[in-house]
């Protein structure tokens, strides 16, 4: 995959942030850091070292949990999920995998309200993968977090073995094998894009530091909160001990929307569209790639002869989808965003179908390979250069958060996607 | 299962509505109507006789759909789901079952917003069951329905082969094999319960007539909209050609909540609790049955010795859950309600685990058997008599909607569950 290197370095923790990047991969690491990653091994850790219970002993007949000294400062297991259990002792779970820890920020929000139930149902990691959900909220959303945990209790998901809630990322991200960073401040009225970059950047800088300190050494991070690409960059720059290639920015919703629009135009069902890439920033400069995309295995341009539509209308249709949806439904697209997060994770943990890509190929262990046979023409290249320039400008604008000096914000016009204000 | 017969009749269309009923089974039919049901065969029908497209021919390069004469009056397939396809021609789908038609009312609401994506993901009917979703909304929610359909498009679910939207139940329920009736008018400020029964009863009377006229002859109906038990009665009374035993009122959320509360009290994980029944009305007179319930295969009373808690606090905890959740989260429990609908359907289409029940047993084809070895004691019996009396009063209050004469509303005090106002 073509890659423009911004800050090549042989330092072990430095990464090359590609100035453009394909769907789901905001920042891809250099080969050096990739190889280095292979030598990093997670330290041995004790699971369930601290399980304590939000249920009072008065409530529970058989006391099963050990309270810690200061519950207020720690994330708390919730309700029924505070009960001890022994996975191995249970006959029906003998074929289950080892428990996986998934931390989710913005857990009280609408996207999470869809996503958490999909995770718990086994839709993402499969029907033999027990799961621990660690929910990160804010002081303000604390009660709402409890509401979410109550609904998870009432759902009786067999795979869902632990739920804990908290407001401190240093606590909630502990031992996380996946960190799904959904929470971000929405853009207020009159707020400049630079101000949004700064306010959210600070959140993601802190979360990066927290991941670096307490998460699994091979934690996979998916940044959903916007501006997701630059947030992902900030996050990874603040987590030097985690392989940079583990950080992803979600553009899968755009990819899915692009597939649907190509299907509609070609008059085929959406499962006939493959090899779709979204290059660049998750903004109006993004580049849904129809040059490399295929329909029924054929290049899109051989199937859709209307080049004007491809070059002028297609991208607009993808980008305006979110805004159109808000107009129709009155809310932003929480459900399909959650679906796209599921898709993104599944693409990383299951082998990519032969010949297809989701901008990267995966051999099924949460790792991925870069695709080599991507083609470019002048049109695609010029659009990629534009979105690259925007990413570079954003990067300079958050230099104070990435340890690269003094921020200089000279951003192009407002390129926030409709529906993401 | 003990059953009090209200209107025994040998008339072919009459059914015996049991005055109390267990989880998910609001009204169970007599043996006569059951046997009769076996002789009813659905008439041959042509699938996809009318597929037309909301995409203009200008948009679609290869025209694939046939518009009908008056799209405004008919439900419309939506967007990409208007495209023709041939399941059998597709290699990857060779192991798929025949397409199943699922109609959902209240499709633009929050419960549906969770449920539809679970249905489309295969969480309910399995990964080899292609599905057609027929979404029923109101004139007012028409645009929101389109928003939901757009999000379903963008989700690229391989199993989701058709989506149509409409506001006429005679159209949306056509050939439905499952009808999930979620939509109901919420209770306005100052509205009497009798008025709520009437206003919603009229909706369900109309929907019953529509199902009777156009649905599959063996359609399974799950009524979620409250007051769900009496709505289910009204619906089935207006659908004499559909087996009465196919109508269910959803009390599975109560059942799930009851399991969770028993697990918490006993200090076990919720998967250890089985054989839980919710008797009677989905109201504050409902009877979560701890006498027959089991924990780790043992009667609950042998595990939880605190009889006072069981008799006084347990039921309240189950009933107040919805209200507590609204207080925490600020919204009603859409996600866990959707999960309970999934559970209810799955219980009907998959074999019930040996020894367990969900108030009924199922042999896995959407049909069920009544459980025989239910026990009663004075406490359980007296509480069942109370909820029975309430159901009978509600029945008299909607006599004008069930073809049983003039309505007489003499309802006990307000028994609406907290959180369902």
C-alpha cells in the first residue's frame, strides 16, 4: 500500500504516521516498529485479582465478593456481574475460550447502547468467547452507566461474565485487550474546528497515556470519537509502549455506505461489492476509492460506466448519508455506526475473504497485512493529496498533544462531515 | 398447566382465553382449536409478486424493479432492498433456508431500533436464515421509517434480503410468518387506564383483522405494545382464522429480570436460574413464580431461605426495575426489551433445554407444549386469582373490541408498571 512517510525514524517508539490511510487504518507503522512489535510480550498478569461487588452483603445471601478499600476511586463491577464463578468448573463452558477484556469509552451513549449488546451477544468475537466489558463514562454519565449495566444484567447473556463501570481510564483500561474509544465531546455551537481538535485531543492524550500504563501490551484500539483520525494519532503518540499499528480510526461506516451506494448504482445487492477503501481523513476531504473497488469481481469502472457519477456524485452520497439520516430519523446513526464497529473488529479477528480487502488484509488474529496491489490514477492521487494536506494540518494543530512542539493551526475550511457537528 | 376457562366453546373459531397465563403466553387455546389448527394449510402464494423500487430509474443503471400503480397506498421496498436477486443462483447461499417474512410494528421506535438489527444480523433465526423485514409505522413516523431502512442498508447484512416500509397493516402484514407488534400509543398525562385500553385496543383490533386477512395462515404473533395481554386478546379475537395459540404477549423481560434478581439474591450467576414463570397480567398484579423456579436445579426455596424476601421484596424488585432504569438512564429499557423479544422468539424456534421451561416447552418449530408438572401453593394461588380478576376486568372493558358485546369497565386501581406510563 502506498504510504507517505511524515516522520520516518528508526527510534524504537517512533512511528511513521502515513499522511493518508485507508479504511480503519488511520496511522500505519513502519516496518521497523512492526518487527519490533513482535518482540513485545505482555507481562504475566493475574485475572480477577480485584473483583468486588456493588451489591451489599445484606442483599446477597452468600457473600461472594471482596470489597476494596476505596470503591469510589475504582471502577466497580456491577450487580450480578460481581458474583464469582469458575469458567473451568462449568461443563457447558468447557469449549469456551479464555475471557477477553473489552473496554469501551462513551459507554452511556447511543452508539455504545447498540455496540455493548452486540459484544455481549457474541456477535463480534463469536459464540465461544466469554467477555468482560469495562465501561468508561464521565462523572456526569455515572448514573446512566449504571442503567446500561442494569440492562446488561437483565439480558442474561451467557457469554457476558463481567461488567464493571468507572470514570477513570487508568482503572477501566486495565488489562484491556480491546479499547473501543467512542466517547468524545460533540462540537458545540460556534466552536471552531481547532477548538474541537484541542478539547477532544486532550481526552485522547489522556486515554493514550492510560492505555500505555495499564492496558494489555498488545491492546487493539479503535477510535470512533471524532475527529477520529487525529484523535487516533494523539492516542498512539501518547502510548509509545503499544505497537502503533494497533491503533485504528473507524472509517468503516463510510466504507459500508460506499459499498451500498455502489450497489444501488450498479443495480446489484450489496454483497457483490468488494475491495472498497476509504482514503484519508474522516471528513469531507475523504476519498471513497472506486478505482480499486470491485463489483462481482470486476473493476467498478467496468460495471458503472457513468464516470461523472463516480467522480462527482458518489463521494457526496457517501458523505451526506449521515446528515440525510439525521434529517429522516431525527438522530444520528447510532445503530449502523455500531454495526460498522462490529464489522471493523470482525475484519481484524477473522481471515479476510480471498481477494477482498477492507483496506488491509487480516490473517485472523487481530493483526493485518498491507495490501500491495492497489492502483492509483491522477484523479485518485490528487484527491488523496488533498486529504493528506488536511491530515498534516491537523497534525500540526495538535503538536502540543503529540509531543512534537508548539501547535500551529492553519486548517483548511470546515470539513466536518454533515451529521457529525 | 392449570387453566381457568372463561368462554369454553366448540365453535371452530372460538377460543378459550385462559384468565391467567404464563410468560409469553397470554392466551392459550383449547384442545379443539389446537387440533383444528393442524388442518389449516396456508394457501399457495407467490413470493416477490410485487417488488418495486424506491430508487428512480435515473439512479439505477440497470433497471431491476417493476413499479406498481399506486406506490403511496402500498408498502415500498426500500433502496438497495428493491434490487432483484436470486437466492438459489448464489453459491454462497446454497445452504440457506427459505426466506422468512417478519413484520414489525412500531418500527421507527427505540425498541425496534435494537430489534431490527438483531433480526437482520441473524441473532434470532440463525446464520442460515435469510430474512425479509416489513416495517409498519404511522403517517407521522414515515420519514423515521426511511431513516431506519437507510441504516439497515448501510449495515450490509448478508441475510437481510428485503426491507419494505409502509403504514397500512393490510399491506405490511402480507405473508408475514412472524408479526412483532411493538407499536402502541403511550399513556398520556391524565389518561385513564380504560382510555388507554380502548385507544390501543382499537389499534390491535385493526391489526388482528389485517393479520387475519393477509398474513401467513400460521403466523406467530408477539404483542409487545402495552397493555400487552389484553392487546393480544383483542388481536386474536379479531383474527379467527389464525390459531389462537399463535398469539403471545411478551412478559419475557419480566422473566429475565426475575431470573437476575433471584441470581443476585442467591449469589449465583444468572445462568444457574431456570424454570421461571411470570403468571398473569403484565402489570403490578403480575406473579413472578419463585415456587416453581430453580437454582442450580434445586427449588428456589431450598436455596433462598429468606421467605419474607421472596414473598415481599422479590416481586417488587422485578416490577420496579423498569422505573429504576428510567431514573438511571433517562429512557426506558429499549435494549433489554429487544433482547427479551429475541429470547422469546428463540425459545419458540429452538428446543427448550431438557427440564427447563419458559413457561412452555417448545419442540423447536415455533410450536409449544404446555408444562404439566407445575405446582401451586396457597400463596401462589391467591396471587394468581388476583391477577386473573384483573385480566377478566380488562376483558370486560374491551368487549366492544372482541365481539363480545358492550364494554363494562370496572378496573381495579391503577396497576400500570412503573416505567410504562
